[in-house]
């Protein structure tokens, strides 16, 4: 039963994530991202990590996605439109594809490095692990990664605002 539920949640997370990228309407993308976060939360529950599942729902699906939804609604971002002229040729050209390819390679290298490093980390395990222990470990040992994540989210929001603003001539 757990294996079937795992595959259903995993397929739901993958499909919702792919649809986030493929949508032309930003409101649908935000809502599909919430679906993806909910599926990830279900996967955490299957891994016997209810605290992480609750944090996934409270922080990401709750706070972060409400913030993204607010930004999308505030900017009144229209659905993707066809671009005209030289800007369209530049945006459809090889520059974004090359940039995306470089970012993909960086992501794969970072993931491999993280997984290799994760094997040697001594984390407290078992029923004696409490929310206090998680907080101490997070803010003492992983404070830099925590702050980098917050800066990354801030940069993503500023980038979304810059990309969505209307240019006046």
C-alpha cells in the first residue's frame, strides 16, 4: 500500500512541477506549485518525517506561495504573449538556452556534491530527536545555508518583479 501511495505522490509531484514550468498563465503556475508542495509533503509523511511534512505545508505552501500569489496578483502579470521584433528574436534565440543549460549543469554538480557530503553528516536520529534538536542543528550547523536560501528567495522575488514590470516608451 505504501509503495502504491509513494508512486502516486511521486508522479503527482513530477507532473505538477512540469506543468508549473509549462503554463502560460502565472496564476495556474502558482497553484500547481502548491499541488507539488502538497505531494512532497505526502512523501515526507511516508518517510516518517511528519515534522518536515508540516513545515513543508506551513512554510512553503502557506507562506511562500501566498507571497508569490500576492506578487503575481499585485503586478497583474498577463499570460505569456507573443513578442514582436528584435527583443523576440533575442529571447527566442540561443542565449536563454545556453544560460539554462549552464544553470542545469550547476544544479546537477551541486546536487551530486550535496549527496556525497550528506553521507558523512552525523545527525541525531531516533525517537529522541525533538523540534529543539532540529532547531539547534539548523541554526548552529547550517546557519549559512539557511541564510543563503533566504537571499535566494529574495532575489527570485526581485527578479520576478523586474521581469513582470511593464516597460514605458
